[in-house]
């Protein structure tokens, strides 16, 4: 039985002040009236220095990620949702079932409390959708001008329910490369939302948890070799890392790459290659040739994977490189990105 | 995607490639220079060079605006950016271009206020938004981007914006083409003309190429099938013994160009006596500065600039590459001391630079030993 609760305080402040980070009454009110009100659960509620979790049988996956996206909200999502999905996806593509998250907020003095509440509320919704519990948190406030509204860091713990080993070491020539949906939605949505480019377009971030897609592929057993969520640096970067680590070549087909028309148009106008733009709700997987059909069917069975496609194949040579067969019948290298065409997108 | 897919149609591309094959004489190599860096980029990005027969050799030209800026001018821009109270606004490509000591990216890390803009008008807006700072726009580019600078200068004067200036590095396409054509032993047989420059100056502006130097030139758009069609038009001219300017980019380019843009340029910019080009040295009457009437907006008159001339690094062959006398992979430092990550020369910086385009997209297919030195 839970102990009777004291009444939740009401937060009357309109703006976050340095007092909210001082550890005293204002901090307590912020935590109780805002964070706990949105995120309440048995692990978080005691507000101890550590959340103490029950034992789980199995290997654990751990990950952490920081989120500094500008603007804080964009079509299709916001920084709160991103902070859950990004970390959940890192666990999911390691083959883990996400269990717990911790979140650390760095707030800028002067941030509107209503803005913060919307973001924490969205974070809570995303956590429920992904089936994870926010077990611990922290809040700090920095002076005006020292942070861009707010930054979030989240860490995650997941459990591996199976003994499938995923990794570049298991990728062999002949394996197929699958992508769960359209490329570049998130990066272009944020870029357009920023408004610097005076570009308008019907582009929404794809931020979403891919844990169910990943779990369905893990169900194929040893036939699934490697998975990644192609976030910062896009598909090109994820595949280059695979090629380098596995010592193989990855050959993809331009015509097989799904890109939404509005995203393709925005990329075209800005001279940006969608292969290098961040995704926040996609996974790329390498599976054995004979399992490719089943894997694709599994992905497509989920609404998140409707536009899944087989986009390429693993080859022997040239080791360490990613190649693209162009729609016109030529070919080219898909190299690692130099510099960052789109800073601060996640 | 409308207006794009039509120009990337694989079936049309294959039929154009077949037409090109039918127009070459086996064993007889035709050297075609694509003047514009945008063309170079498109060729490698779409793998077009693989669609061409060995008899068509593409030679990369000087039309990469970032690539032709000498190191001394980069140092001048850094000096402006490091002046107290000054914001330097620039196109993203210029940020990583190495000067004598380092680049604008490194100056930014040291504390200089460098901002990337997509248009000079955005720089003017920065000046309006931040009246306490002086905003200087680092203007680079051929005739393609000069009209936007011109319009911005006119607007700054009209609105009386007093905290705005332009560091003008606009260059002209004709002088480097003449320099290439006058290089003894110039082995370029024909030109794919720069479509964007021609949008401004008009296709007639290139008549000197066939009329004075006897080489056909086809003004070309930038999509893959455009480029293939332009190569086919060139080969047909050669086969029929014609030598003229043809306009493949009729959907945009007029013979007389964009008269409004040219008028704005004439009102704001004036021909310089001479200008230093990376790899080409000092070319007379090859660049534009700001007219005396607009001196109040001219960064070269407002700031004390170092204005030093710096020798290119000895190992760097950007000049040879820019003039089509050397292929990127023939340079001694290509892919070793000079990579897109740590560029020695400008051709390795911009995605329009021949070296960067080749390194990023094509470096697998041209083993050094199979290559003949052009020009």
C-alpha cells in the first residue's frame, strides 16, 4: 500500500528562475508540481538519490544521449519526445527491450513554465507509448543566455530477452540491407521549422520509438545481424560505420531509397543529400539473404514500417566503403560527411 | 518530384548515352571541359562519367567560386571577422576554406562572430536586427551570385542601413576561360558552358569561345539528362564541322541574359584593374569591386585589411586542376595530405570543387596509372 500523499503544490511562477535550481522550496515545487505531476511512477515518486529497481534476469543494455535541438518544438514532435524516443531507439537497435530512463534537464533562466510543462508532458506521453518508466531525474537552472531554452540528457536501461548477438562482426557478404521507412524527415522538419530559410513545407519529424520493429526482427534469430537507428549523420553515416567495422562494402540502390516528395523537394532546393540527414524513428538492419523477405514483411506489418524497403546488399569489396548505384545507371561512393550542414537538430 | 524527375529519367539518359556513343569515332578522344563546378558535382553525384564512352573525356574547369579565392582574401575575411563589434556573414562553403594560418571555422572557435547565410539579403537583415553590430557580407561567386549582392547594396542604400558592408570578391567567367584557351598546348576541344552564369550574362556572352578560339560551347543546365544532351550537342557540332554557341538551357537562359540583373550589377559594381585568382595568378579586369558611389558599404575601404598575397602551398596543384591541366587524382597530395576533412587546396573544400567531388563520389574508379595527363 502506498502511503497517503500530501497535496501537490501549485506552481504559480510564469518563468523559470535561478531559484528553481537552488535546491530549496522553489526547486521542490517545480519537481512536485510539474515533473512528478507528469511523470509519476513508483520508482520516481520516493524522490530518493537513486531509484532502486527490482532485479531482472538477463543481460542489460545501457545508453545515454543529450538533446539540444533548436527550436524546442517542431512539426511532428518536440525535445521531450525526442529525448525518450532517441534513447529508447538506441536500446532497441541493440536488441534490448527498453525498461527505464533517467532524464536530466538543464533549464535556462527565463524559460516559460508553460513551455516546460508542455515538453515534460510530451516526454511522459512518449515514455508511456514506448513502455518505459522514467525512474530518476535531475533539474539544473543556468543563467539567461547560457542555454538555449533547455537541454535534456536521458539515459536508458534495457534488457536482452534473447541470446541473439547483434554486431558488425556478424555481417557477411550477401546479406541484405533493410530500411524501415522514409529518409530525412526529422532533419528537414527541424531545418524548415527554424525559419532561417524562408522555406515552407509539409514536412513532419518522424520521431517515434522503433522498439517494436526491432523486436520483430530480433524474433528472426541469427538471421538478423546488425541494426542501427540512423540519426545524426543519416543513413550514409550509419552504413559507413558498418562498412568500416565489418570490413565489408555496402552497395545501395538510389531508386530503392524511400524519400517523401516534400522532403525530397526541400533537400533539392537546399542542395542537401537526404542520405546524410537525421532520422528519429527509423531503423536500418542487415539480415541474412534468405530472411530478407520475411524481415521486410515483418517491418511492413507495423504502421511505422509501412514504407520499409530492401535498399541494398553487403559485398566483399571494396572493403570499408559504401557505394550507391544511381538511378541513371552510374555509381558513386557514399562518403562520410565532412562538417555539419544541419547543426543542432537533435 | 515535378521539374526534377523529368530530367533524371533513366530511360532518356540511356538513349542519350547511346546517341553519344554513336557520335564518337572509336579511339578518337574528345576533351570536353565543364566550366562550372555545379556541373562537376552533378557528373559525379549521378555517376554520369560512367555512362560516357572512353572517347569522351571530361575535364573539370575553373567555375567553382570557392576554389578560385586566394588565401590572402580568406585572411582578409578573417581579419574582418575578428574586428570587435563585427559580424561576418558568409555562404557556408567559405567557412572551411584555409587561409594562410587557418579558416573562418577556426576563427569562429576563437571567438569571432561568423554566421552562415543563404543570401546576402539575410546578411542585411542581420544588420537591421542588430543595429549595435556591424555586419559584413563576404561576397564570393561569379556573375551568378553578383546580382544578389547588387540588389542587397541597393537596398542597403535605399534603407540607409549604416552598419552593413560587403567584402566583394565577385569574379568574372570570361578572363579565366581566355587564360585557359591561351595556355600553350590547351587540349580542350569543346566546352559545356555554365548555365547559371549564362542565366545572368546570356548565352551570347560566350560567343568569343567559338569565334576567337574555334571551340564549340553548349550552355547547359544541371540535371543529368541536360548534361548528357549537352555532350551530344557538342559531339554533333564536331561531327558536322560546326563551331558555335548553342543553348541547351533554353528553359531559363536568354541570348541577352537577365537585363535587370545586369543593370543592378552595373549600378553597384565596377571592374577592378586586376584580381588574384587561386592557381591562375593575377588576371587583369577579371573581378568586380564596389562602385565609388557606394564606398560607404565597401569593406575594403572601411577596414584596414592585411591584403597579403600568399603563395599556394607548394604541394598543392589546385591551379593545374582548375585549368584542366591535371586531374584531381594526379595531384601528389590528393587523398593523402589533402582531404575534404583537412583540405590543403580550395578544390578539396567546396562540394563543387573538382577534387572534393571526385574524392567524395568517384575515387574508386580511376587508378592513377591508367590516366593520361590532360592538356
